[in-house]
């Protein structure tokens, strides 16, 4: 028996305009958690897709237990016991959880009828055994992202996979869910399952992995034992230069009020109560105000209410002195609002459009980009090239790359570039660094601070405590649709913040 | 900084997406014609009055019908330039091109317009009524022509807008409303002409149930050289108008901010909304344009003057309305491509007629071929996928979207996909 369950040797994979994997070697031991680290677009997802049979490499070989294997498609991968949770989930929205899990691996009776009962028992047993709580009869469109992920994991377990690939599983999870996932992964490893784990969060790597392989711009940099390294060394390895993990910023100089929210109320789509209930706050020029909270406490609806994506039922919103409570999305944008949306695939991008078309998504009507309704393609190209350069958006073919083919992190960078460049008095940033590598996060954080220093107001929504504490000048905690506290990041602790976020502590009610 | 590899830069033009679309269309067409040939053989073998040479003739006509010039003195089929056939082919292509455009433009906005038949009927009603009426009042023919055309187009636009409005404001699937508006139009048109005796052609004996042709009042499309090019045929300037409209549509979709908006709404309605694009307005406009295009097809067809309209339509929708779907599919929804696929479909019609006149076959063979191509045009997406996989594979790139995509509604190119998506999503949440 070979020392490794999986060996990927000298893998090369090209896409138009780019070598996504260039002579990459990856060796996975049995029962280890092996992290894969690299900048956005370094080729991590591509490498994993090669292992899972979605792409055929131009060169290199894959060995399973020391024997060379050919993986032509995901079915071959499944047959070899390889399973994958994709960066963007692959579930069918209108199917139930159970149907999604058994899809493609159905057991059937004599006449080809599904044996659902057995399947159901197996799924329930697995979910029990690993503590993967799911509602098997719920439709996928109705369950939370965290549960969708557990469904994806169950899919792999249902197929008795022994080699589990997790492509950025934690990017979409809440801190609590992340902790749970880490425990589950450790449990898998103990059982002898081997795990490949992609993440941009160095804390997670330090917490669970045994070894780390680092890629940079499609090339193999090295593999290190987690115990013998640290966060700084890892980030330097992946970026190729020293990265500043701590954000440095000057104290804020808040000016006049840019955004004033009074009694905003937004109904919920899930339950009868309001998702956002009578919320009031101000954001001033030159400050970064952060709305912190556990996911699902009304942050999404609050932002929808502010940006006009959802109708608020009560309350007043004033932007730069103008009442925009009833204004359309467009009018709000024109009144001075830019918005980095939470869901980049749903709202942020038209995936079938090219990068340059996406970069002018709100600007195409400006005189600079059109003449009597005819788009000025040269201007669009020039503008896109500038943004791509400034924000280091990496892709195969530059402005004409179809956005769908770009790596997740670079899609995000494109949106951020577009929104920051609009240069509006108010920047609303929801989870702006989700899925970004440490180098890109550093860059984006600096950009957001620069926006602030320019005298713009920034409203930040983040689930990550580190980002909340590091970036913001003032923190409001939202719990069950209400603001339960305002704290100063310099004077508070993560523990105190946690108490507010979980609803255990509340300002204004303490005295009673 | 974008990393560019000079070696594996852009795809060669013959490997580009557009080229692949053309290949896949051609493959569907070839398979369709081959199936047609097989049917010609089977029918020939099963019929005693068709000899083996008759079968060969049938096959020849299936492929080269437009070039048939009849039989020589020895009774052999002769082929060559046939101005009448060619001209008629272009003439009959006009409504197909227009309904094809109608379907294609709606597709691009993520809508499946199967209401072209109703829109076509509304256009017919408007154009014939206004054309005849203004013709009788003695107003200048050019003005009468223009009014007849515009009223037809306007009625079609209105008819198309109705499913659009239902879709935009109530999120009712446009396929369902289109089916309903089709039949409402069919009945409305019957009722209108039934109630207005003056439009009925009673002068010519044996023409029961027809509307007076527009040539009787002199409101007809000028020939614009077509009579010189294809003497003796029905071809007229309507073909040039259709070509111009197709080019205009292509420019509108690809070069203007309006087209950018329409396509954004079709590709990802949520993102369009986020960007401040008025998605409701665009859905309605897109359907109105689709309706106007289908109606324009009817207007141009009847403004040729000598075409006659059988007004009792309440039991049968015009085939042109539905043939727009394969025309659009074959062209991969490309407005310029629609010109060619429209001409091609019309060519099959001509072949059918040639078969009927020159052999013991009847013209329905052509319908079968069309049906097979309609069927295959749905497959042309599949063929396209297989081809692009192969081409990109050679190129070192299997551009496979991983197995089951659960991404939010984004691309909407094929109608099959749209229908699937509609049933899947149950509309917007
Ligand atoms: N299907 C595709 N077609 C063309 N180019 C692609 C395709 N998939 C990936 N690429 C390109 O290959 C490169 C590597 O992409 P990949 O998705 O593997 O990055 P990644 O390391 O997973 O990044 P991220 O952390 O942002 O997810 C990117 O530049 C991307 O644009
Ligand atoms: Mg990735």
C-alpha cells in the first residue's frame, strides 16, 4: 500500500488565456485533513474539479492507493469514493432534501421504482451519526445555507465516499456553523476518511488541518506541516510578499449625517413577524458603521429595505438630506448609494455577461458610455481595463472573460471594484470580503478605509467578528430584527459582542 | 493585472461560439433532410404508382426543389435557376423571418413567446381592415399602405404586451397567457370579419370565406426590384423590409443600452433589478416588440396584395406563428441568423410544392421534414453543447458546467430551458 490515498502528480490544466494549474503536485494521506491554500484564481477549485472528474487535465496523472486511475467524469470519481462539496452548491431548489441526496445514486426496486424508504432510513442514520441536522422533507429553496451545506455533506456520505473535498465550505457559514463543521470534519478524519479542505481563513487551517499545500498563480509553492508553521508564514507563502494581517487605520473623523434611518420596518418572507422592526440609526460621513449579528437576524432584509430591493412597510430613510423612503432602486442609487450585495450570483452579476459588461452594470447609461442609446464599446473597454488593473481582478481573458468562468473571489473583486469606483457618498457593503484571500482582503479593507477617509459614509454588514472589530468605527448589534446595542470596537471585547449578538444582553433594558 | 497567455489567447473564428451555432444548425438541417429522404424512399416503396426512378426524383426534389425547372421533353427533371421558385421562396420567407425574430427577441429577454400566432392574426386584422378601408376612401396609396402596416404592427404590439403585463405584475407564466391570447385573437378576428360584410370577398365566385385581397384597392407593397430579379414570382419589397428589420433588431440587441437592459433582464432578472433596471418595464416592452414583429410579418404578407385571408380562424391558428419557434431555434436566436433560417424553412415549402406538381408524391413530405427539423432544432442546443465540448477539448478546455447547476435563474437561451426553469422555479420568488 502506498503512503497516500490520492496523489495528483504534475497536473496541468489550461483555460483560454490562462494556465489554471501548472505542474501541480498534491499528496493526500489517509485520515488527514489537508488544507489547500492560495489566492483567488490560484487554481484551487480547478485542481479539485480535475480530481472530481469535471475537467480533464492536459498533463499529469492521478493515483489512487498508488495505482494510476483515469477519472473521466464525476461518476468515475464517485466509484473511487471521491466526493465534493462545491464552492457554489449544486442542489436542485424545488427538490426535497432527501431527493437531492439520492439523486444520481438512487436504489430502485424490480420495476425501477425508487426505494425511498430505505434511502430515507440511511440518510436519517447518517444524519444522526454525524450530527448533521437536516429536515429531509423540506425543499432546498426553503432551508438555510448552513443546512444546504449539510445536505451536500450527506450527499457524499450517502455515496460512501472516503475522500471528501470541501471547496470553501466556510465562506457562507456563520461562526457557530463553522465550529460545528470543524468538529464534523475532525470526526471524519478520525474515522479514516481523508479530507481536502479549501479555505481562505487561516484560523481554520490552523485549527483543523494536518498539512497545508499552497498554490500561487497556478503553480505549486509547497506543502508544510500545520504544526510547524504559522499564519504569517502561510500568508507570505501564498501571496509571495509579506501580508499585513492587522489593518492599520487612523481614527475616524465623522462629519455630517449621510444616511438617516428612522423606524424602518421590513416584513419577513419566512415568518409572520417583521424581519426588521422599527430600526433607527445614522451613518455619518467619514465613518464606518458596522451592523453585526448572527446571520438571519434581519441584516439581509435591512439592507434590502434600504436599497429598495424590498418594500419597507414603515419608517423613513433619508440619504444626503433627501427622503428616499419611497424611491425606486435607481433613484436611490442616483441619490448617492452604492451597494456591494450579499449574494453575488443572484444580485451582483449577470453571469453570462462579460466582465466589462458587468463592470458597467449601473453606468451604461452615463453619457461617457453611450451616445443616443448606442453603447460606446471603446469607452467601456478602457474603463474596464482600468478597474481590472486597479483592483487586481484576475481572469483568463480580461474584459471579455465571461464572468461565469471566473474564480469566485475574482467575481467578488469585480463587484467591489464596480461599487467602490462609483464613488457615492454612501457605500453599503454586505460581507464584502466573503471568499477573498488574505491579500485581497487586505487590499479591500484598505480601499474601504480610503473611502471613509475621503469623507464617504460606509455601512458595513459582516458576520465575521474579526472584520467587525478590525474595520469598523462604530458597531450596532442586530438581534431578531432590532438593534440591541451600540458599542465602540476599541472598548469592547468579542465576548461582550457575542452576548449582544446572542440576545443575552441588551442596551436600554439593562436598568429594568 | 490580467494574465494573458499569448499561445492560448482567443479561440479561432471557426471555433467561436457563433461558428458552433452555425454548425449545429447545419447538422440539424442535414439530419432533417436525410430523414425526409428516408421517408421519400419508404413512401415510394409502399406505393405502386412510384417507381424506383420516381424515388430518386423525389429525393432530388427534397434537396433541390427550388432549383427545379420542370421536366424536359424526354420527361427528365431539369434543374437550374428558377426565378419563380426563388422569388416565391423569399416571399414566403417574410412571415417566417418576422415571427422567427419575434420569438428570438423574446428569448433573449428570457421569455418564451408562443403567442406569435395570435399576434400574427391581430396584425392581419389590422392591416387588412385599414388597408381596405383607406383604399376605398381614396386616400393616397402610400399613406394607406403605411397606415395599414402601422395599425397592424400596433395591434400586434398591444397583443404581445398583454402576456408581458401579466408576467411583469402578477408573475403569471407567459406561456399560459400566450396560449390564451392566441385563441382570443382567433375568435376576435373571426368575430370582427363576420360582423363586417364589407370586407368579405363576395365578388369572386367560389371564394366563400375570404377577405378581399388588398390588390383590389391598390394598397400593395412596391416590388423594389424583386420583379426584375425574380420575374413571375410573388416576391416584393416586403423581403427587403424584413431584412432591414432583422438588421435593426440585431443592432438594437447588441449595440444599444436598451438591448443591454433587455438581455440583462433575460439573463438574470434579480441582478437587473439590483442595477436599477426596470425589469417590469423591460418584460412588457420585450413582449410588445415581439408582438409587433410577428404582426409585421402578417402585414407584409398580406400587403403583397394577392394573398388571401380565410377569415374564419377560430378553429385554427396560423402555422406561421409556430414556425417562428424553429426558425429562431435554428438561428440560435441570432437576428441575422433568423433571415437565413427563415429562408431555409420557406425553401422546404417550395420543395414540397415541387414534389406535388412534378411527382406522384404529395406536398406533405415537406411538412414532415419541417416537423423533423423542428424536433431537431430543440436538439440543436444539445448538438451545440457536444460540439463546443469537442472543439474546446481539442483546444485544451472542457468547459463543462459541473453536473447539476442550482445557480439562480441566469442564462435563458433555449425555450426548453426556459420552460424547465419556469416549472422548476415556479416563477420569481
Ligand atoms: N470554466 C472555466 N473557463 C475558463 N476559465 C476558467 C474556468 N474555470 C476557472 N477558470 C480560470 O482559471 C483560474 C483559476 O480558477 P479557480 O476557480 O480554480 O480559482 P480558485 O483558486 O478556486 O479561486 P477562488 O479562491 O477565487 O475560488 C481563474 O483565473 C479562472 O478565471
Ligand atoms: Mg474556488
